[in-house]
């Protein structure tokens, strides 16, 4: 073991000349441990929310979604569909078409998206599990039934108990091959709300879902689609996804479950690291106590420093002693912080110490710990501890050596 390590270890556990230094040292370690635990818990809570919401969203996403790379609609090619159905890993295929629309119910109106789906859509997207309310309408006899999002129902004030009330839907139509958005070009499509679904805010507040053929006929796009949605025999079969990409070619984007929620995941990660940066700045403020601790230890060990210099130790070597002392204090704080955070993790998982409002889908904050987060936090705290240790060590340059003459 190097001499610098031995001396810094002795300074760490040796008795200080003043009780104030002991107290400040303890406060420094406690502050670092609380800051470390805070960083771990912030990351863990964001991990928990990301896992919760991603699983909730993806539950009603298809295993694979195919959309056009450029443009909105593409040809419903039966030969392509047949090639896809011939793949062993594909269980079921659903066709969809969607368009922006204006929804009017009685005296209320709002903009959203009308979506047409075929009979396989419920199975491909597990959509029946998202239904939270339904009327007494017999949609086998009434073709213009529609499923409405919970947000759309609330915004328009739709009453499912009154089957005579219909939702008027206005959609821009083509005029000489061009999309005409003037009010004169808007034709009405009437939908009777039969069911209410609840998936997530984006769909709940935007979508009304109806029959594929009805919407295609209304849009005059009898042989057009917006997307092809696929249910795989094995949801994570990357080999099948690659085969689908080969069949579809470069004009299409083939999205697996992860890519379908890509924008949401990016936003969650951005928020996660913004909060991490904010708590790191708080930890920097806490580390001012570490600077004060090391500064007082340097002053207390002034005679020792002078003697070490007289024995031939370079200033840089003496600085290493106090830098390593600061890193050791930071390491103790990190370990304590890990203990605090892990303890809180188990208590939160078992007892739900921090709850959420009653109208939310869960009772308490979700939390998930990842090993990588511990490594990142430890690296961050040690980096801050190194900077905090370096500043007091510069005082060593001004301490002269002692030479004794016999």
C-alpha cells in the first residue's frame, strides 16, 4: 500500500483535536449519503413510471405496426398481405385506416381522429380489455357503431344510455384530386357510440373507432390503408420482424413495440435526467460541507504536512493524501446512501409509503432499481467529491517545510 493511502486512512479514523471537526465530518458524510439516496430514488421512481406506463401502453399496441414512410395512405395489396400471412411467426393481421375529423355531439364539438378497423383488430391489440363502459346497442345489426375514447366522451358529454343521439363526424374530402378543407367540402358521417375505451391520454382524447369498410367507403378510399397491425406468435420474435421488413421494402416503416412508444420513452428519459441533474446540483451544494471539513483538517495537520515535506515528500504527493481522504469520506457517504435507498425501496414496494391520488391507476409511486443507476450515481458523487477535495488541498502549497539543525 502506498504511503499516501496509509496516511489518509489514519487521518480518516484518527481522533481530531476539536470536536467541531468530528461534527462537521459527520454532517458531511450524512449530507452526501442523503444526496446519494436522493439520486438513486429519483432514478428508481422514473424507472418505475417508465415500466408501468410502457407496459400499460404496449398492452394495447400490436406486436408489429407497418406504416408508410412518406405519406398517409397506401394500397391494400392482397399479394403482400398473403406473403405476410405465410410467415410462420405471424398469428393474425389487422388492417386500419384513419383520418383527422371534426366531432359534433349535440351542441359540443371538438377535433380528433376517426379510425376504421377490421374484425381482427380487437384480438391483435387486445382491445376488448380496454373497454370500460358499453351501451345496449346491438352492433351486429347497426353497422355505424363506434368506440369512443374516455377523453372524447368527457369532452363531448356523450351519453351512452341514449342510443338515439349520434355523433356527427366531418372529414375533408377530395376535390379534383386535392384535399379541400373548406366547410363546403365537409360531408357528414354519423356514428352511434356503443362502447368507451380507456388506454392512455393520447388515444383517449383523440380517437373514435368504427368499422373499416364504412370509413373507407366514406373517404372514397376503398382500396387504401393507413397501417397494417400484426400479432405475432412470439411477441419478441426479432427474426419475424426482419422478415416483415424484407417483404415490405424500403417504402415502409416496420415498428415493433419499443418503436411504437419511442417518443414517449424519449420524453420520460429526458425528464429523468433533467431531475437527476437538478438533484446533482443540490448535492454540489451539500459538498460545501466536505470542503469545510477538509479545509479544517488541512489546518489541523499543518505541522504534519510540514514534516512530510521536510522528509522529501512532494507537494503533489501530500495533496493526494487529502484528496484520497475526501474520496474516502465520499465513499462512506455513498455506501450509506445505498443502504438508505435500498431500505426505502423495500419499504415502498411492501407498504407503499408514498401514495398517489385516489383517481390514479395505482395506489403508490412505482419504483424500480437498476444496477446501472448505482454505478452512475457512485461515479457522479465521487466526481463531485474529488472536486470538493481538490480545492482545500491547494492550501498545501503555501505550507513551508521544517528543517531542523543539530
